[in-house]
């Protein structure tokens, strides 16, 4: 019996070894969990591999980690959404070029009851002021991600102390929304993640979707070869492909069928 | 409660349909865990046995190190292996970060101390007079080791079960050094984390059921071997 098991095990391991020896060019794409969890990349990246034969290793981490990976040359190209941090990286010389190419919007969600009266707020800052005043619970990602950076900025601009009941999950948007849903409390989220999880977070409803000020811009970042060692040719091929009209068209259609609304708007 | 039922139903559908989101992680888990446990056995058994049989300066220190390493948090192993394998790390030029090889490396590091430590204590527990007797009967060094392995079959099987269990269930290291890349380094545990994060609880449950089934199957087979060892060892009592 154990002999049979051993043989089966060997067979599977050998099969694995054969698969590993087919060498293909590969590049590492560091991106944010919110973009990855929306499912967009799984939809469009296979096209890139089909057309160029280049394998893409997509690593979904928080924006903070993605930018760090770029700085260290542990990634070849970055897809992030934290304009301020990105500009810092440009100033430090790690990023050669930043190309914003698509966006959606941040929204504030919370319980239908809305004890803090966020529904009546004119801006995100006012909404946060109301939440703080009511001492309502607010769930933050607390992970240095693009969404987290924006949330912190809104607190700063609201010139009010952070609410007494401030919860940090340190996790991705999906998890954070689930936590907020369980507790029936407020949080800031990007529209795409909220839509993709809608039936699982029935406790939460959109309370503020103030369009212009909460714009969530996604950019593709090209690393600076003078400061960072990375696969420049592959990275350029990827960026060129991403910004092609046909790729952008495909992105602009993503989500329409499933959610009735496109998850990303091309700039 | 509804979530559970929905999950189980979807789980059966996915498994029997052979959905790639479920089969690919399954295959990779078997390959990676199998390779890691194989390397661990080839290295760990001899080292553990030699530790148990020989006396040398610094043995006590080495034993302490091995015992402490048994409790190494897998996520810490993942972090340290990442630091080494990242392009910015010492072995960065090898380019094995975010490949199944990296996961095998991390998992071997996690299970090795367990197998060494438990084999060592099994061998150490043997009466030294037995060794003398075997040698007195004209056995070569190699034959001695073979016989000792046979005598400690039960405990060694336990070491393998522990080593295997520690790596098939771990998620921290696999996530960090593998990157959970679809179709490339997504194993059952990291797939469960992702599907849960995305709210696809039915898929997460399906993956969990598969993982539990494999762990159960392997352990049943290993335990059977353990029992056979007990019977062959001259009818030693099964307690």
C-alpha cells in the first residue's frame, strides 16, 4: 500500500519537474490587492502572454509594499493608485515615468441606519467629521495601501480628531469590507471592490459618492533604470501593451455585464 | 448556517466538474509538499539518526538548536527566505522567488527540524545495549543504521506525519515566497485565503474539503505503515 502511495507521489513530482523546465521569459508585476481582487488583471493579462509569450507574475500587495518592491528592483513594473506616494518616489528618482490611465471613485459605505448622518454630508471630509462627532466606529485598512493613504488624507483635511472607535484591519479591501459588514459600521472603499462583493456585504450601503473629490486614479509606473536594476525590455513591452487602444477598450468594458456598471473608467 | 450548506453543495459541484480553480492548486500542493517531504526525509533521517547515536562536542547545543527550530513560525521562515531570494537578496540572481522551487525550499526548512528532532529522540531512546548486540553479531555500520531505523519505525513514522502535517497546512511561507500566482504558485492554502478574501466562500470551502481529505488520506496511509511496523517488529504491543 505504501509502495503504491510512493509511486503515485513520485509520478506527480516528476510531472511537476517537467513543467518547471519549460523556461519562458517572465516579468514581475506588483499591484494592489484592490485592483487584483476586482478580477480585471486575471481577465486581461492572458492576452498579453498570448501576444508576447511573456509570463506575468502578478504579486498583489498593498501599495506601500508594491512601491518598495519597485524601489528594490524586486518588481519590473508597478500598477498602483496612490498619487502622492508615487510622486514621492519620482522625486526620489526611482520612477522614471508615471502614466495615469484609468480611474474609479472612492465611496463611503456604512449601515443603513447611518447613526452619524453621513448621507447628509456634502463632502468626504464633512462625513468624517460627522463620524468623529458621533464617535461611530470606522474600519480602516491601516496597511499603507492606496485606499488607506487616501483615507488618512481625508482625516487630515477634515481637521478633526479621528473617531474614538477606529479599527485597523491591516488587510485588503475585501477583508476590510467583510469586517465592516459584520460589525455594521463605516468604511472607505473603492467602488470596484464594493461592487464585486455586493451580495456578500448586504449590511452595508453606499452613503457618500461625491464624485470629483474622491477620484481614485490608477497609474502604471516605469522604473528608473539608472537607479533600479530590473527587466527593462519586458517592462516596456508590458506598458506599451497596457496602453494600447484595444487593451484600454477591454478594460472600459470590464464589469458592465456582471455589475451593470464598468468598474474602471479610462482617463 | 446557510453559508455552510451553500458552500458544501458548491464544493461538490466544483470537485466533480474538475474546475481548474480547484484542481490546479491541488496538483501543485501535492507536488510541492511531496518534493519538500522527500528532501526532508533524505536529509533529516540520517542527520537525526547520527545525532542520536554519536556523541561529540557541542552535541547539546546542536540538539537545543534543532528543538528550538521545531517551533519556528512558518511565516518567519517565509520572511527570511524572501529576504534571501528577492532580487535585492543574496541569492536574488537565481531568480527563484515566486516559483514553486521557493515554496519547496521554505517548506523543507520548516519540516526539517521536526523530522531531525523527532528521529533523534526516537533513536536516542533505544537501549544502547541493543546497538552493541547488533554490532557484536557482526553487522556493518550501514547494517546497524538499517536495523535501528527498523526498530524505531513507529517513532520515525510519527516524525514524518508531523513533518508532513506542518507543511501541507502552512500558508504564511507559501504566500510570501510563492506570491500566490494563479496557475504558477497557488497552492490549496493560499487559494483558500484568496477566495475567502474575495468572498467566494463556496470555493474556499471546496478547497478546504480537498485539503482536509488529502491530509486525512496521507495520514491514514502513514499510520497504517506505522502499524505494520509495529506488527513486523516482533509483535510489539500497539498501545
